[in-house]
């Protein structure tokens, strides 16, 4: 059997009312008005960092060593060259002898990656493949996309046993439909006329893929528990469901007004939301949109409830949020307007690639060491045990801190250190189970912390070094969510 | 184990005016401190047999090696060594000179400390990501500054002793206000204005809970000491100052990585001080140490250091601060020259500057800020952050 073994999601802590964007930029293009709010990645997040956090959610309680593939889907890849999937796999502390690939260039990339994972497992060339998808689009001020897009990531673990959903079949459509595009030198995407996209693309491709899937799998409308597909136009989203013969309660809530259109992550996030609420024997159809459409059918198994409480998923993270009320912060976070960083802010450390390679498990996977003699966990990894009563030499085994909760031992809000979201907040953390060190904090604001608070680790972009074309990643701590 | 007690004496010292010395480069500062020191000792440059120099942020001023000192002062092919131990670098330079003399390998040695910070173009210390914390560490260290690292000690101290932010900040404001007063009496000090407690409490926050006046000056400056074998000292002057103890202790990693450290004290200070007291034969530091220049990079550091040096009982420094114990006219004056807070903090020079004040005080030459009949003076120099630091502790006397 092939299917879904686990799921995970990552929705950034910040949410912004679309009216914040509209009041700042609506004067330019009054027709851009949209209701609801959207998820906004913090200044230290990007598609890779969010994918890691979704992957962490998906792998909670699962042995990392069973994973033999990591597929990453996004249209907003931080690196054009340097495999983004390999950064994610390293950060998730996966084995090295695995398949990794980036799926890109279309908002249907995530379903393509999901299908590729299912096909590989079905064919027997892999047992478990983790599929991560992430969307963190950078949008032009005043554009319709600026309001519509939101940031999020999702992860699905495809496997061959202990499945919570069984994979039944898929139908793929591929068209060179230039509704939105970016050339290799572009930062922002371009759109053709909206009405043409809606009538000739969105309203046609999705029904075509789903209808073909239904025929192949002999699936009748009333047998569908949930149909999950991206919402580009609220009215047409509902109309597509109706035209396929489905009732409103068979359509997965589209999250457009809570998360936003999270590009390649969108269909996967909706699939996670559907799986999260599924019951045994439920048929779940997920379809993507972009350069055509892929539609996949899954059926929930008797084990469907087993991940509940393990993964945070969509619902818990939707509920855990902080308000971003400043449009100026939003555009600054994505480096859309240049801001004065001062000379201190320009002092970017240099990520030395050979050093990073040598210490990759420490930096990217937050792996320290644990003394075999006295049991003391320590970060960073030590050769000589830090326990003053032990000090054993070379008696260490690897010890991963990224999945350990921690307690805020002491902290400060620093207004001298440069931060794009000041004040810079950092702390000394005591990890549950032992080990301590200082870490940057994120997803919290001035006045919101207390000594003793429970914290969790989150993978973040530490700095962007434009002069050396480097995004550097590390782990920060955030107040425990969900 | 041997001891350095009464083996080495200081016979000459010099110290520049500290401050934003836009007019002076590190070479000018070294010449200024050196000239004063040799005149004070009454010796010629050619009498010097070995030299040490200390600077922490070499990358923004003089560069590395012993060459900047040797070439600036035209020292004639001497053994000249550059040392660095973060903010305790100045004490490290002095240790090098003292050890050489104590070892009997030379008779007269020079210790110089110099730092030129005000060529970086922004406030505060040079960004650590320039390399001060090491290329490996900066990839996982938080986006940390010195105020923040010490602010975390204040956060923890307030929590542990159940002080509200207002009570805690008031305690710290008194520490800074006292040093500001002492700074007004010191013409070489960087900051020479009184700072009333109310103004300190209202100042902008730099790193919560520390505000502007909780932080020391970031200054340019240099300080120099000439040390000789103790048995020769009286041939140079009638009032040489003798080294009674010299101890250095560096964190071993347990504070930052092992969970027993409480972040309301500085362990290497406790360790270095205990050894220094033993070396100097001090059993009751609260009574026997007449005065001290401690590393008050931040107000909280000075407060905690009073406890670590056993001047105050653990958790009780607030009572001593409130009683005025550490004021210039108190029972145990601390920072008579204004301290790092107001004299300023040119990193590599600070350890020697502290000694400069103890030296002048013991000789009765401290003018308006003279402490009455001091017998033993102590310097405490801290390099790094509370959970990861190097501490030096000198005790000197006549």
C-alpha cells in the first residue's frame, strides 16, 4: 500500500488584516480590495525555513532514520543553485543516503512532488518520502497579489505502511498557460488579465483534472468527503464545487481569508487541513492549479486518528497568532523597500562554506552532544564533557535539540543590536532533558515574555548576505504555540 | 604553587584622557600614556627590557602583533608581545610584564593598553560579527550586544531576589549616579556630569532593563605601567606600589552549557577573587580591601561584583548601595575615578587604567577624589559576558 503516514503544517505567527495593505496601497489600484486576513512570514523566514518547520511538525514522534527521500516544492526558492531540499533534509536531521529534489516553477509543483513520492513508494524505490511545500511570495506594493498571497508551508509523509490515508490514483494536466510568470532575472511575478485567467484557466483546468480522476477511480460525487483545491476567486471556487455535483460541506474550507493564497504550498496545506478532520473511509480529493492541474485521491484508513495531537497541523496554528498592524513592517520584512540599517546593520557575518559543511549537523540540525558517561546533553557538541563533575573526553553521542522544548531562563530586549523587527530579543534557554545555551528569540514582541515561559525551537533565516549571495539559517526559540 | 606577592612593584604609570578622541589615533594615545609613565618613573625608554601591549578590537584600529607598540615608541628590538583577553586585555598586558619581572628574566618591563574605538562610525562596541566572537560562533550566537548580555543578568537578578523592575532599576541607578559624581572629580574622565537617580530612571532603554545610564562610556584611550623587581623599586621612587595578588580565571563552559549556573553572579570572579585573597593574605575582604576599581561595564555588573568579591553578602548588595557604603565618602569606596561608567572604557586600556587609579590613590595623589588612608586596593577586570568570561583580579598595596 502507498499513502499518507503523517502530515504537518506551518503557518507563520504574524497575521495581517488585508485592510492594512489596502489602506496603505489601495489608492493606487482601488479594485484590489479583498476581505479577511493573511499569514505573513516574519522577517527571518523564507520558503526553506518554513518548510523545515512544517517538516518538524510532520515528523514529530517519527524516527528520522526511516525517511529515504525529501521532495521540496516552491515557486519561491531561496537558492537558484544549491539544492533547497538538501538544506531542509539536513535541518530535519535526515540520513544522507536519500533522494532529494526541488520541484519548482509552478504553483502545482507540490502535487507533482506528492505524486512523485507516491509513485516512488508504489514502485518500491523508496519506503518513506517527506514532501514539503512552501510559499512565501514577494509581491509588488499596490498589486492584487499583495493582498491575495499569504505565507505558509505544509508537509506530507508518504509511506508504505502504518498509513492514515491510502493513495488511490491521480490525474495530471499540463498546459503552457501563461497566466503568471517570472523570468530568471525577476523578483516579482507578472499577471495577464484576471478575467482570462479565471475563465480560461482556473474554471477549466481544475474541473477537467478532477473529472478525469473521478472517472479513472470510479468516484461518484456523493462519495467525496472533502475536495480540497486552491481558491483564487471566492465565487468561482464555490461554483467549481457545485458544477462537480458537490455540496458546500464537501468542499474543504479554502483558508483564503485566514492564510491567503500560499502559492505552491496551497493545495498541500488544504490537504493537511482535510486529513486533520477526516474519518475512516473518507475520500479526499486534492487538486492544484498552475500550468495545468494535478488531482489526487486519498482514502482515510482506520488509523486516521493516530496523528491527532502529535502534529499541530492547520487548526492549532491558525488559532495561535500575533497581529501585524504595520504595512511598513510587512514590506520591510520582504526587503521590498530599502531601509536604513545603519553601519552596524550592514555588518553581516560571512558564512564560510567549508566551516558550515564541517559543522552542518550543529548549525542546520541543532545537533549537540550527550555524554555517554554522565548523560549531560550539551550544545554545541563538545569533545570534553561540560559537567564539572564528569569532564570525560570523547565519550559523546549525537543529541538533537531542535525537537526539545525549553524554558526561558533569562532574556533581554536589545535596542542596540540591529534587527529588522526591533528590539532584538534573545535569551538563555534551559532545554527539557538538559542542556542550555543562548538563542535569538522570534515571534514575540516587546513586553510579551516572562522568565520561565515554555519555548520551542523554530528554524529561521539568521541573515541575508546580499554581497555574498548567501542566506544563512539557524534555529531560534519562540514561545510555544498550539 | 608559588606566589607573586611582593615580588613586583609598579614604579611609573601613565593614562591619557579617555573619551571620544576624534583628535587622536591609537599611536597618539600610546605616546601620551607612555610619556607620562616614563616621566613618572624617572627612567629612559632605553631602560625598558620587555614590553606587552593589549588591544581587543585590533581589526578596527592598530592591527595585531607587537609591532604597533614597538614601532610607535621606537623600542629597540625588544621582546614585544601583543595580548588579548577581551575586556580584560589590559590586565593581561600587565600580567605579562609582572610575570616577566617576577620570573627574573628582566628588571624593567612595560605594560601598555590602548584602544581606539571611535573610528567605526556607530555607537556601542564594534559589531561582534566582525570577528570578535570567532567565525564559528557567530553563526550560532544570538544577535547579541554587550548591554544585552548583561541585561540578562539584571533580568535574572530581579527575578531571583523578587525585585520589581522599578526597585531593581532604582538600585542600579544609585550605582551609576555614584560613579557619575566621582567622574566629575576626574579631569581625565570621559563623562564628567552629575547624573541624578531620577534622570537615570527616565533614560531610554538600551537593553531591557538596562537604560542609557546603566551602560559605561565607549571611549578611546591608553594606559601604561612600568614594573620592576620589588627589591629594586625603592631605588626609583619612595612610594612604589607592590603587587600583592594577581589572579586570572576563565569560564570553563559550564555556565553557558550546564544548567547549574544562576546568571546572578559571575563564577570566575568568585574563583579569581578567592585565590587573590588567599595570595594577598586577606581573610575579610569587606574590611581589609580599602577601595576597588571593578569592571562596571554595566550597573548590574558592579552590583553583582560587590557580592562576588565578598564586599556584600549574597543577595544583599542593595542594602549596601542604599547605605552609601561604596560612595567616595563611604566605608569602601568603589570606582573613585568614575569607573568604566564615567572614566570610560577603551577596552585594551581599562585594566591598566583601573590600576592607575589604585596606584595614585595609594600614593595619595588622587586630588579631590582621594580616599582616606587606603591600604589595599583591588582591580577587577571582566572580559566577555557573565556566563562566558575571563576575570582578572589584582590586589595592590604600598
